[in-house]
C-alpha cells in the first residue's frame, strides 16, 4: 500500500441533533468541533440531523400506509375505464 494516501481512521463522536443522542465510533470524517466524552477524553464531534436514534424506521414510529384500501379505491374508480360497451 502507498504511504500517506489514506485518510486518518480515528475515534469520532456522532451527535444526533433531533434526539440529542451521541455515539462514539471510529470514522474518517473530520470536524473542528470537539466534545469531552464520558471517559474523560476529548474527541471530534460530527453533528447529524437524523440517526438510528431518531429515524422512524428504527424507532418503530413509522406510519403504516393503507395500501389495500388505496388499491380498492383505484379499482373502484377505474373499473369502467377501457370497458367495451
């Protein structure tokens, strides 16, 4: 492998702005802002607008669409379309 062409892979805190939850993980993302973590060390912090802590799919708060009702309404509306008289 060539030297000095790969980005630094280091510990970074991702902070969810919607829920306020923060995750400490490793990444190549960089940030000028820092935060003191629970272990007493200071890490770069990267703010994200949505994460698994606030996304409706992962939190179980997603809306369920009534697809069966929509199909029935469509068929009822257009059942005569294209029918031969």
